[in-house]
C-alpha cells in the first residue's frame, strides 16, 4: 500500500476556541456528483456532503431541538427559515429567532478560516448550509449546535462503536448499499408518503461472530441520526411466570411512543426470541408465548410508529423460527459473511487510516511506511473485522508499554510487527508486551 493511498492528509484548524481536524477534505467530488463525508459531530441529524460547488451541511426537520435553538437564535433571516421549519406560529418568531448563522459574520471569527461565508436556505423539509470552505462550514455547525470540539471531519473517521458511520464499514459494499437506501427512506418521509411506499420495518443480520453485524446497526443509527436502543436477554427473559411476556410488551409499548428516529437492536436474537414448536414443559410454553407476542407487536409497529426500525442479529440463523422473521416483520434478511482477501484489505485499510487520522501528529507517527496491506490481508485468512481491531489494539499496546517502561519513544508499528500480531491471533498465540 503506497504512502499516498494509506496515509490521509490532515489539516488542523483552530477557530474561536474550537478545533476542527479535516482529513482528506481537499478531495472534491466530480462535477454533478455529491459524496458524503464522515464526521464525528455528536449531534444528530447533521449530514455533511461535498460536490463541485463546495461543502454542505443538512439538517432534517426531525433533528431540531427547540430548547437548544431557542438559546442560540435571536434574529435574522436564517432564524426565520429555521423556525418556519419547526412549525411555530408567527408570534413566536419575534422572540425566539436567534443569532445562528449570523454569528458566522461576527468580528471574533479568526482569519485562519479561509472563507467565512456560509449561506443558508430551506431545501424541502430540511435546512441546508453551504460554504466553499469546509472549515468555515463545520465551525458554523459547531456554533449552531454549541459543540466545543474538537471535531474530526473525515471519510476515515471510524470510532469504536458510537461514532461509526456506513462510510467506515469495510468489505461489505452490497450490504452497505442496502443500508444507505434504508437511511435515505428515513430522511425523506415526505417522498415515501407521496408514493404510499413503506420502508423496511425489520432487518435480520446473520453470520459468524465478529463480522460486523452489531457495527452495521450502530452505523445505520448514526447515518439516519437515530437513537440506538439495544435490547439484551435480561431485559426480557424472567424466571417468574408471565413476566417475560410483560417485558416484551413493555419494550414495544415504549417503542410505539418514541418521537425521534430509533433503531431497536435485538443483538443475539436467537437467545432472546426463539420458538420451540411443541411445548414440552413450562419453559417451552414461556418461550413460545414470548415469540408469539413478539410476532403480534411486529405486525403493527411500523403503522404505529414509522420512526422505529428493528434490527436483529444472530450467529445461528437456523435457531430462529421462520415465522418470526417472515416478510412484513423482517423485510431485509442479509447474510454477513467472513471477509475474503479484498474485503480484509478494505477493512484493514479503513482501520489503519482511521487510527492515523485520529492519533498521528506532526511529531508522532503510529505506523511505518512499509505496511503492505494486501500482504497482511492475504496472511489473515479466516480473521474478521473484530480480529483486525484486536490485532491493532495489541500492536498499539505493545508500543505504548515499551515506551512507558523505557522512557524512550517507540518506533512506529511496522509491517513485520503487525504481521506477527495477526499470525498470533490466527493461531491463538498470546501477545508479547515486551
């Protein structure tokens, strides 16, 4: 893997006490093509894209928080547009419309933001901010959302869990494409309603452990600006007769009352909701009763609350009764396979680039220039994305321990060291922390 292909370009901009780390931000899209760029802004409903005209930040109507914007907005055309989106009566506009984008023109904005001009307009049900400068746009977003920073704007902004986006998922292009379609359907309910179209109500992900099923659910939630509500076995199954059934009813009753987009994740679905067929004892009767209530609740969930989508994951699809996951309950049933050589290279590239973008500075390099990603991927047959994360964690820990013990800066992680770590994982060899 060449230096240019693996090591991203990182620019750090400090503006008004806020720090923006821009990774590969110079890569403008071709004429007429708009591409999403990853980010770790924690505020929901913000979608950053770039095209030949510049950079854009989009808010969906459902993402607006009235109390937050009431604190920030006191006047200006941008505020008027925003509050019309909120559907507030005209009398409210005079008192609650805020500083907002107008703050971008205040004298305190530092000169190191190259182009401070940020325009705002209504675009259907959304509010769209645009600028020729990615730094200016992100700082405006940070001001509007009261984000102290730092913020990383990057196609390689993979975070452990909470901040992961679909851009960060490697080696699963077909599944990611279908998840993008689901995200688009969530962001455009007006179009869905006009056509009488119904987006998928449930997604079943099956495949071996460590292949990214849970991460896909997290990425989907972040992509649509949704909360992730994870349901685990102890929340449902109870030793007392009737309590398990009440628990599943309670969970769906809460889901029907949610007013913000939510991904309801049943991880390890086969251990939570199953079906035994003929009930031989009281335990079988309880399991069947829980499964029956689950089916009834799923039948009406999307009509009761279109803001909720159910994602279930399982390592053992043969243990899940077909009636539980039929179409109409789970409309997408996707298999997440063990990654092949090219998928492994894609996953490892994204992970390494993310670590470089997040941790490397002018005076510190985490990885040496001799990394050969295709060779590492070829030597990692049978390993998953979770294994790659663990290999990198071990390599980072070994370097940190070496530096902590000796007081001397450790050299970057080289190809041979990472290959040894991957080999150790593949054959169950314990790591050497030196």
